[in-house]
């Protein structure tokens, strides 16, 4: 067969041949429509100028790189395209259908989050100008906001239905051909978009607001451009001078990979960067240590003796270059170690090389995609860890999965879904080095559909997006805090797990949840539980406290309602194991009530403001009106006063 032709099979299973010239003609003829399609599929968060340039780049790369159809970004040219006899407009052109599929594939691929070692594709360069489409009105802004809330496949499904005017079957077939794993879910997501206003001439998607071929131009920051030109000239001169000095024998950079040039030759700093001086705990040090923690972890992995790898990791830690992606949890310093750190792990994990180092205060994770490839450096403060809070560390995050390195004292590892307390935990396989199989992370779009937690013996930990998972506990602060075990604890966490997303990005060490009160609901509405959830951090500041109201007559397993929250508060902790909270509750009859409850130290509650009344106990129930605002105060057994959590 001629190598310059591609096969396209329509729905009636007849086969047509498209040559390169026909596809090129379709691209030129329908170029504005194809660029608009790519522009709308790309995520709006990347900025309008970059989005415009990316849309043009994707449309122009829709043709193969050479004369044959079997090369380039389309590895499967012989695909079934949704096409129907009698179709009018661009959809009837098989050349356009083929190019549209390629644009759709490239746009969906560009809309997916890139892995840390993947570099963004090259874009057309426009220096000194910012290019963006014309501004639209309120209807266009509302549509842009609605599209930004969809995923990439969801936006593609919406455009195929509303812009390309394809039926459900045709759109589903085209989405599958473009590589969408769940085309039906993408169509359901698109159907959830409210119907947008338009005109008799066409939909809002065809307005100038979404036309990346009709652009406005504005200059960039002129003063900053002048400063950048001067800085570039100075940098070039400095580079020439430094390159000459560094080229002297015995004073070169050395095989340190992505590390920046050395800026000091201090003997103590050089000893900290020597792989031969790395601290390594004995294999059974954790059995005899006075306190089991990260300092008693042995060095594990298949590359703990790779001196070149360890030298690169230490050099990048001390002097990360501009190409290194550096991240640190809140309150964690990213500076070099003060002395030789301890080696915890070095080995291959998910097509990357990972090194874990510990300096007594922080854990540093160095990862590289092949020797000399892209590198990343992550820090987390994990000082004063004990056996309960040093059970695992994150080795890699890839495609929504996490691999952990477990502590040497962990004998059994399982995965439990917090939101399904009656389900049995499933075993989690580990290698001889303690590396687990991939564990699915919490879905970002629908976090309350499931929340996987790791169970190590009796201890339960949850991933909050940081290097160390947070320990989960249950019980009264300062007295009865224990591991999550038993029917009551699991049932409580099943209705609290969805709230763990509010604890992300804080450097959380542990999260404790406890039921501080139970209350009978008015009008025979059943009972309700009052819970307080507290997240403590590794740095002992920045805590997060939530008070929850959980009626027992709601849908089984439904998340509790957060009625109040506080940051940097000692409430619900060992220092102040007491709490007061209130909520407006609507009975089945339609009447509203003010409900309030306090911990066991409370002997009376007073309500003022929009609702007035008092009680001589731990609970308060008063009739109220919708939207009423009340001020609560509680009297404690020792004569003190307690305000609600806020």
C-alpha cells in the first residue's frame, strides 16, 4: 500500500483513503475551527497568552512529521472515526475528521498533568508582546468558568456535543479513539454543565471570546525587559569568567548532576557532601534503640552502594540548580545539612531513582529520571518522631498512585477504606526492602467516594500529600487517645474521613477525632453526635480544629457537617480538652431549632442574640428561625467560661 495514505473506517464499515495533501488541505481550510477546539480543551489555568500559543502549536502538529501517516504523535492511524453519510459541514470531510482526531488527542494529552520529569512542549515564541482573544461579556465569562470546572475529557465531550454538533454515539466513539478511558463519564460530566445563553446565529463557543485566531496585542513590561537585557549581559560576562576559573584542573564542578556550582570550600560543608561519610544504622538498630524512629531505620534499596548517585543527591541538596524542582512542607527549611546525613533508601522506583536522607530534623527525597536527567528535591520536617509516627515515607507519586517505604518494625501492611468501616482491609505486598505496591490516592474531583488508609498492625495512617503520612487516632485528648480500632472508632472516622482534605499542606503529624457529646434531636428526630477533629503538625504550631455535627438519621456513611473551625487553637487538645459548638437544624416538619453541645466539663449553656435561652446541662435545644444568629457561652464545672470554637 502507498505509504502516503491512511485508512479511515466510517460507521458503515466502508473504507476510504485519505492522502497527506487532502489532510493538509483540511487543516488549512478549517484551521481557525481546529485551533478553537484545542484552545477550549486546554486548561484555562495556564494563562490566556500561553493557551493561545499552545493551541496554535497543537493544531500545527496535527499533521505527521513526515510524508507517512504512521509516524509522529499518532501511533495508531487506522482508527474508526465517527462519520455518517449525509453529514453536512466540516464533519462530512473525512480529511477534517482525521485531523480533528489528531488535534483532540494532542489537546487531551497536553491537558493532563505532567510528571515531574516531563518538560512542556515547545511553543511558538513571540517576544515583547502578549497575545489574547477579545474579551467577551457576562455570558462568555460564565461559560469560561463552567468549562474550567471540568476535566480535560469533560471539556472535550462538551465541545464535541456543542461546537461540533456530534451525537452521543459519535462523540463517545471519537473520545475513545482519542484515548479517553471512560468516555461515558466524560459525557456525563459535560451534560452537567448548565445550558448557556446564546444567539440565533450560533452558540457562545463560536464567539470572539474563544477565538484564538482573532487576537489583541499588548506590550509586556517594558522596564522589566530593559532590566532583563542588562542582567543577561552581566550574566554572560560572569559565565565566561567563572567558566575559565572552573576549567582549571582540580577545581571543576565534578560529577554532581543537577547541582549548582560550588560557592564555598568549607571543610565542614565538604565533609557533609562526602558519600563515604553518610551515616548508616545497623540492620537491627531499631530493636535496641531507646526510641524507635527514623534515626534507627537501616539503609535499604538496591543502590545504597552507588557512590556516584549518592554524591549527586548530596550535591543537589546542598546546591540545587535552576533545573531542580524543590518543594518543602510548611515550616520546613530547604538549606543544606549541617553534617553528614543518614541514608535511609537508595534505589529504582517507578522508572526513577530515589534517595531518602535524614539529618535528624528533616527528611530529604532526591529523585532523578535517569543519570543526568530531570531532578526533584522534596523536604519534610520530621523531628522527634517515635514508632507510631515513623511507620512509612513516600517514595514516589505516579499517575495517582503512591509507593511507600515502611519502617523495619512493620510486620503486616494492609489498605483500609476509611469511608467503608465494615469492609475488610486488603493485604499490601512489599518487597524485601520494605517498598509497597502502588496504593491509589484519594481522587481530587470526588474525594468522598473513598479514602484509602494504610494499616500497620493496629496503627492507621493516611496520605495528606506530604512525605510522611499522618497518624490517625481516636479518643479523648490527654487521657484516652488510642489507635483507630473497634466499631465505634471506625464508624466515627467513616463520617470524618472526607474532612481530611482540609488538613492538606500543613505538615500534619497526627489527626485525632473524638465524640465530645451526644444529643437527642427534637420532634423525635433521632440522635446526633458531636465530634471534634484536631490535626497537629510536626512543628507544634499551625494546628487545625474542626467541630462536626453528625445526625444519625442521615444517609449511612454521609460526612458530618462542619459547624465551626479554628486555626492555631489549643481546643480539643491535651492542653484544653474541652469544646463548645452549635448549629441551626431543620426538623422534618420544617421548623428550625438551635442545637448546642459541650464537652463533659460544661454544666450550662446560654444563648443570646437572635435566639435566647439557657440550659443547665451539656446540651441546649431552642426553637429558632431560619438564618438566625445566636451567641453561645458555656459555664464550666470549675466556674470558668467557654466560648464556641471559632
